[in-house]
């Protein structure tokens, strides 16, 4: 009987703690845009005794569905999930990549049918296999008129590549308009470049979270996160709990944002 009582007791205490954290959060102190680097899926699979890391990626995807619900329930407006980097397309084993692509396609399909969320793909579609591109495009088209949580799925995404793509678009457009290089040099501003990023027209992330204890950006939203706050949690992606997220929000609310000042 004791073996059941202790976990049950801890569960009750955690639920009470979650409620306390949630009540303490003031809506005006919450981030409008949260960016999430989901890390630790492969380690989670190995530590859990699975033969393939695909189990970890599926568990991580399931956790991201939960995470989006937590954000939506708190009134957060935009969430960006870093699901597959452009580097992953070349440095992951083919078997793992194939399964990961299927998992991401399933996640996009699932999220696009949930609540009133608007799904947007951010990344280089030209570098993705056709079935995944189709799944992302369908999810985006299906939710284009939705007005709820804006969900960015960063797939085939690289921050440096994004900036290069933005600059190429600006230069090409200016050339088509017959402008000179000197005129282009005068026109270039951070705002203009920002408008041509994959996330053009959206607010920059206020808070960037990374799971698994690693403390690096991994080429994620390099331009947009210039003034973001960062929070690194020890939990592996699939192990993240709502209480971990609430602690991140509490930490964010206590900070004095300087925006480069």
C-alpha cells in the first residue's frame, strides 16, 4: 500500500503546486511569443531502453501537443516549435530521418485539426521531401483563416539560411524594380530584413526555451532572438511537465527586459 501512496501523494502536491504557480502568473507579465527548442528525444529513448530513437521522437511530438495546449490555455499568442533543422537533413541517419519526417507530418496534420489554431511552416520547403512539404502545406492552408494560437512549425529550418534567403529576396525584388546598388544600400534596415524572414509580420519571440539542459541556440531564430529572454530546463523533451513550463514563465515574469539596453 505504501508503494502506491507515495506517488499519489506527490501527484497531488504537484497539482497543487501547478495551480499555485498558475494563479501567481499575471497575464500582462506573460510572453506573447514563446519559441521552443525540443531537445533530448534521442537520449530519452536510450534511457528508456528503446531500440530505436523513433520512440523518443514520437514521445517528444506528443509532448509538443500538450505544450501547445498549455500555451493556448494561458493566452499566449504565438508559439514556434523547432522540429527539424536544416543541419538535421544532412547529419542524421537515413532511417531516423525517415521516421522523424513521418512523425512531423503526423504532428502537422494533428495540430491543424485541433482547436482554432493557425499553423504556419517556417523553413526552406525546397529542401524537404515531397510528402512532408505536402503535409505542412495542407496544414497551413487548412488553418489559414483560424484566429487562435499561431503555431509556427520550424522544419528544414536554419537561422543563417533564413537570413540569406531574406537578403536574396530583397536583392532580387530591388533588381526587378530597376533599382541601383547604392539605392539598395540606403534601403537596407533591420526592419526590412525582418519583414522578409520566414516569420515576417510576426512579433519576435519574447522567451526561448530549450529542454535537456543544453545551453545553445543551434542555429534557431538567430535574427529574431536578438532581444529574447532564454530559459534552459533540465528535463528531456518527453519528460517536460506543465510545472516545468510554469516555472519558466515565472522566471520570465521576474526578469527586467532590457531589449539590448
